[in-house]
C-alpha cells in the first residue's frame, strides 16, 4: 500500500521505516529541510538501535523516501499517518498545534479517499477534532475516515517493539477503515485489538500512566526499605513473582523520564481536570517522581555535609540506555542541583553528549571517556544504566578517583561486588556500604 507519514521524530521515523520494511511504499514528510536531506542520504537524526540499517535498506529497495512537499507526499497516499509531536504546555496539557497544522494540510491536498491514521499521542476527542478541521478546510469534498492507532514503542528498543509488540490497537468509527489499517499491519503478525476511537486514545494514556505508577510505587517502597533495613531488589523480585503484579517496571531508581511518561501523566491529569475529575493517584505519581530525581544529591549532601568545591562525576546523561534522548532526564535536574551547591561537575555519556551540550547547565564539563570523567573525582553519580558502565574496570577506576565513592541511581552493581572492590557505595533502596579500613 502507499502510505504517507507526517513527522520524522521517534514515532514517525520508526513507523515509516518499519512499514516500508514489511513491504509498503512509504514517503515520510517533514518541514525540516536539513533533516529530510540527511534522511534521504541515509543518516538517521536519532539514535535508535537497528534503525539506520533498515532506513538504508529500504531506501535502496525503493520503498522509502522523504520530502518536505506535502502535495507530493499526499498525492498517491492510501493512508496518511499523523506522527508529529504533541509537546507539553505549561499547564500540563498536550499542545496540538502541530497536529492541527497537519490536519489543514491534509484538507488542502487530498483529492481522493484516504484513511487518516493518528499515531501521535493525543487527548481523548482529538481524532474527532482532526476530522472536523479536515472537513471544514477541504479544497475538494472527498470522503475520508479517521483511525486512532496509538504507538507503544520504548525508546532504545523501538524497532524491536514494532516487530514484536504485545498488541496493535485500532480505534475507528468505520469497520471498513479498521479493516484497512488491520491489513496494513498484518505482516507484523501481532495481535490486533479493535475498539472505538475514544477508547483507543485513552488506552495509550492509561497504559503509560499505569507504568509510571509502578515506577513511583517501587521508588516509594525503596525509600521505605532504606529506613527499615530491607533490600528493595529482594522485595521487587518477590513481588514480581506474583503473576498479577509482574516483574517489569519494578526496578527502583531515580525516577522516569523521556518523552512519554512525564508528558502523558501530566496530560492525563489535565484531561481528567477538564471533565472535573481529580486524579489524585496520578498527581501523587508525578510528585513522587519529581522528588526521586533529587535523591542522589540529598544522599551526597548527607554524606559530605557540603558539596562546595567537590568534583563529582556524572556517568549517564540520557534518560535511559540505548538512546540519545535527553527529554525530562534526571541528569538535567541533578546537574543543576550540584552546580548550585558549588560542585564541579564532569559528565560522560557514550551517545547523548552532543544533545546534552545544548541542554545541561553550561558549567558542566564534558569528558570524552569514563576514565577522563572519573580522574580525581570526589565521587561518582551513575544516572543511566549503560552496559558500558556495568562492564567498566572498577579496580582501575578506584585508583583514578580521589575518593572511591559511588552514588548509584540505577543499582547497576551488586552489593557483593562493591564490597569486594572496596568502594563506598550508596544505591537506591539498599544498605550503604562503607569499606573496612586496612590497618597499617
């Protein structure tokens, strides 16, 4: 089938590339000329494992192309996917300006029947609003149908998730349009759940809000474990063995970040407020997460008394491993807090440094390697669980640091290993370790 995808961010680019991989003829549209030129030359503007290879394969096969021209993109499309950003407004609501702009472009350019598929995460009722905008602005009156097809991709595993997802949700008011989108997705071989448009829109928000709730819950349990001398890893493992609970998203740490959970939890609170419903549970989830991002700085202040003049190494800047996404990353909050406290901050990330330069406090010193970052450091903060950090030579690292002190926000090391290597080790929801002094 011939498909146009509007937007080449995480959702749009992964969607377009993967649809071309299963045999569709896909043209992706974006107003950013530099990005489109880069994509047509086979370079992905985002870091996502496996994406750039698929991008080049499908360009070579003639199934995938990129343009800034809406007329060209829509000319022969049987389906138009809306996959533009819906950033958060100051009040927490979703900014739908980009979505509405795309709707007007569709109205201006379509000349024959098309199915408009919304991939962007949008509040309940948005698909009906898109339909209204298209109808009111049509140059030529042609039939079309709306379908809500929310994405459930995890950054860092988005390509894998596209081909191995748990379900594909299709929300439609037209049975024929739903069947059409089912046919598009059939080669993925993933279970399809069909519902009405409003329910499909809500499924996306409810799913992310529930996962964020699990994260905040286990982080609150971790804080309680520290006060009661329990081990949160044992607690979460024991909880996760219960199939009603499950093991996923029960890893204690310094909170969630990224483009989805922070934005979607706040948007759902706003959506609830619009219909005079106080979503108290979700407000607490957000409040807990905001507090959790500041946990390591509090631990360091408790340990040192003052951070003035301390050299602190930050390992990991992206909000999670296998991505360069800095949106809502805990590193932003932590670096600001440390610098305001008078600390000297040296930071390293294997992928996200270039994006971090334009986002983090300008006083942050960026290092080209782990070794450069840790040399003469008073302590180390681990903020992202990159595999590179898990595999680093701790014996060598210990000799490079001024003091062998680690504050681990992701619990990437076992207590046994840290004890063996002689580090003072502070993690989340577990007892702190202090090395036994060696007698002279």
